[in-house]
C-alpha cells in the first residue's frame, strides 16, 4: 500500500529547521491587512494625527542639541547639529520602534493567537512594514530641515551615488529589528524578566551608536561602536547626505551578515516558541 | 472506502498547574538536564487525570490522554463532554494553537478553525475592512474574500452599516457580521467550537442551517457543543470525552445518552465553607438544598411531594435590590421555566432564599437548577448546576396507565368534569333560537 499523502503532520517536537516559511507567503494578504489595520487605528480619533511622529523627534533633537552640544560641547563634525541629530534619530527611531514592538509579539497578541492559527511570523513582519510609515514621515521632516539649511544657511549639498543605498539600509534595519525583536519575544513568553531589560537596553544601545556623537577616529571606543551593527547603518545614512562621514563597505558588510545571523536565529527560536507559547504566556 | 482526512494517534497534552515562577524554572532546568543526557522528560511520568472538582496532589495534569480517532472525508463529527473534559484542548491542538505533549495527528487538506466568532475584529475599522481582515486571519486570500463579499454582507444583514466602524455596532450586529465571514470560509476541514451560543434565536437558526449546508457540501466538520439538540441534528456520529479520555464513540444518539446518563448524579444538598464557596468577590453561595418538607423520606422526592429549594448566600459587599432568578432545566440544559424571588432592598450579610414548588407540578424526571444572583437588574453571579435531583414516580391513584408521563412538567390543573344530559342540550338550542 502506498504511503498516504498528508498535508500536515503535527508532532510534539518537529525538527528545528521545519520552518513553514511557505505558509508565511501564503498569508501575505494577512500581512497587508495587518499593516492597513495598524495604519488606520493609529490615526483614528487623534486630532493631530501623524503630526505626533514629527513632534517626538523634534523634541529629542533639540534636547540633544541642548545637552550634548551646548552643555557637553560634543562635536557633531562638519554637519550642523540639528541635521546631525535629526538624521541619527530618524534612523534610530525606526530601528527602536520596530524592535520594541516586535519584542512583545507573543504577549500583546496572545488573545488573537489563542483563538486562531496563522503563521505567527505574519505579526512581526507586518509591524516592520507598518512602522515604515512613521519612518517616512520622519524622513520627510529630515529632508525638510536639510532643504532649509541648503537654502538659507548655504549648506553645500552634493547628490552622492550612495543615496541609492537608502532602501537597502532601511531593509537592513527592518530585518535586524525583526530578528532581535522576535528573539526577545520568544525568550519572554515564559519568563518576563527580560522585558524589563529591553526598554533599558534599547536606550543603552543607542549610546553605543553614533546617533549623538561622531565616530571616534581610533581606539577601543571606535571598535566598540563599530561592533554595534547599527553604527554602520547610521554612518552610511549620514554619508549619503554629507560627504564628511565615515563610510566603509566592510562595516556595512559586517552589519549585513550580523543581521542575517540574528534573523536566522530569531526565526528558529520563534518557530520553536510559537507552537506551545499559549501554555506559558 | 472513504478517505481518512484526520488521523489522531495517541495524542496527549500535559499542563502544569499554578503560576509560572521560580518553581517552573527549576523544573525547566531539570527537564533540560535530562534532555542533554538524552533521557526522557521526567515530568511526563507524573500527572493526574483531569478532574476539575477534585483537589489534586501534583503540579501536572493530563488534559488529554491517549486520544485516538479518525475522521473520514465529509464526516460531521460531534465532540461532547463536560466543562473541562478536554474538548477545547483537543480543538486547540487540532487547530495548531498549541502543540501536543506526546502523540501526533495528521491532516489532509486545508484546515480552518472557528473557536470564537469575530477573532481579530478591530473596533476602529469599518464592517467592510473587518470582513477583509477577519477573512485573512481565517486563512482566506483577498481575492477569495472579494468574490464572496456580497454574499457575506447579504448573509449578515448589516448592509446599511457596512462602512461604519464596528465599535458603533450593536453586539448582535457584530456577531452577525463575524459569523457571516466565518460561514463563507471554504476549507476542506472546519473546526467549530460553541459558536452557536451567540446571537438571537432567528440568527442561531440561520447559523445551524448554514452549517448543515456546509456539511452537505462534503466538507469535514468537527463540532464541539453543549447544545445536545444541535449536535444531534448536525452530527451523525459523536465522541464523548471524559477527564481527558475518549470514553465513547458511536452514533450521536448513543453517545448523548451515555453522556446524559453519566450526568445522572444527584445533588440534594451542598454546603461550602466561605473560602471555597462558588461565587465571586461580591457574593458566595454557602448552601443549596432541595427537600420535601412534608414527607418523611428525605432521600426521595416524588411527584406527590411539595418541593422546597433553599439557598444561603454570603454577600461580601453591600448590594442593593437583590433578587434570585432560579432556572429549572432538564439534563439537556434546556430551561423549562424560570422563577424569581421578591426583591431584597439591601444586604451585606447572609441571605437565605427559599422557594416552594407545589406538589403535583413537576414531572418524574431529572432536573438541574441554575441560579442567577441579581442586583440592581444586573447579574452579580450565575451559579450553574447548583442542584440536580430526580423526581420519582409514585403510585398513580385513579389511573390505569403506567407509561412514562410525557412532558417536562406535570401540573395538576383545575379540571371540571360535568355530565351533560341530552335534554338540557336541546333546551339550550331552543332558547338560542
């Protein structure tokens, strides 16, 4: 008798590499619907709507300007302070928002996940995409300030070919945030202790990038900054607009490989967790 | 021979009771240490049968144990059992929400589950947007939903509000829309849990009809319900789960009989200490009792005896305008009649309610009593199955018929029997003319 053809076999422990990624593709319409849901529900019944996404980085920029430039006298290189901080924050905000949101995937979706099956990866993926809207708004803000400086303050702007790298940088950040976020969310379903660390950790991580200071030219500090995969992304972003930054293909390659590894580990852990997290969440 | 589309083999599910804390961590470490050395999980050997009302010793409980069954293509299978028997756990495993502890199951075809109506509905989105969102969550593609959109809207009957956010919907409209989406799913295998317990009678009828259609189209359905009538009318075959194990499979009529007979235990009197009394933080039930005050036998209630129900409650906070709604139900949970007490204006202490049912009113059968504790017109707590008792037949006086008395009550009504003489009848006719 021929072996029967089953479309699905569920066992207590499947192989680590049984990832069902094809299922995620099958549910791509759901990703689109989640993105739409996030977008609509974010603005309904707020008077200022998307304006909030502008106010937040503006406040942070002026705060940094006050603390790090005026009081601590930290250099921002040849880039005007406002543009320096704003560019760093725009990039960093995308990463940290994605990371914060995806790191609570299981906990915040537990009611939905407890009632219906779909590949759980759909949720964090749609978060990464819907946060792009916020990023675009903040990016436009940055472009606005850039234009102001070019027109009124005589800032020299040269269109560099590295601008073409921007979509890749955004993708890289999204995947890095996705990977690290789902690792955290997988680890926190049972023991919530890590959640306390995450909020603090993200802030800590920001000060290990070049959001608020120029990359040191040498020494241990430089190595420490460069070990953070976000540093190369922020530096590349700045380099696309200002010719006086640090850009290095090696560092970008390092960030890319780091992202892939994190993403891979994340997907493995996430798949492991999604099968039984309902019992422990 | 028909194709088997679901095969469940030795499926078991173990749960750990209590809180996740440091104890869990030490167990996890032990489990990990065993797996490193290639040994079997030590906690699989422990664990108790799934008895909800018995206080157990260990931390582990088997919600399901060694479940085996097969479902053929196009079969509509009912799954019945008491609350906590493991039905929902089984459905959760089959719909891949959680994974089994041991054993496995195999499925042929696309599977969709409906454990709740309106899963993932977002209050801010309009009806139209929610149809697409909910459909996508249930596994439909956008084009599938678009092609069925008009049908879904027509079935739901909320056409007029389709572009209004669902948070403005009445709960009935919400449920209608949600069920309409679910009803138009077209998976090969559909798993349904108690979703019929929603909506008004008319809509429930519509849902049942729709489910019959689904079953008629040759799709495989697993249906979990407490509604025996629905199970009987929808599912030719059923399985009965008790304490995590399958105790009976067969035709629905047989399985339901077995289930109801199993329920046939009698609770004449129940008393609780305040700490483990049923209820919530506002009110606890300390005592529930049924007796026949006039009769000498205390262990039997007969159709000839007056029946007294007695309930004692402890109010934990001050409640106003309290009354008690008491439902007399049959074993199938169908409410035969309901009766309410008078209103107590205010109480924050002990309250006793008694109620007398006249003799020769109830029929000879099993009754279950549900009690709703109501304050200011809203239910504070509903105590289901407080009491269960059987009214016994006595010797029928002046009757030569000994068969089962039909009906769910047997009130003795005021009959007048008068013999009419033919002479009188003709006289009346003459007067009228």
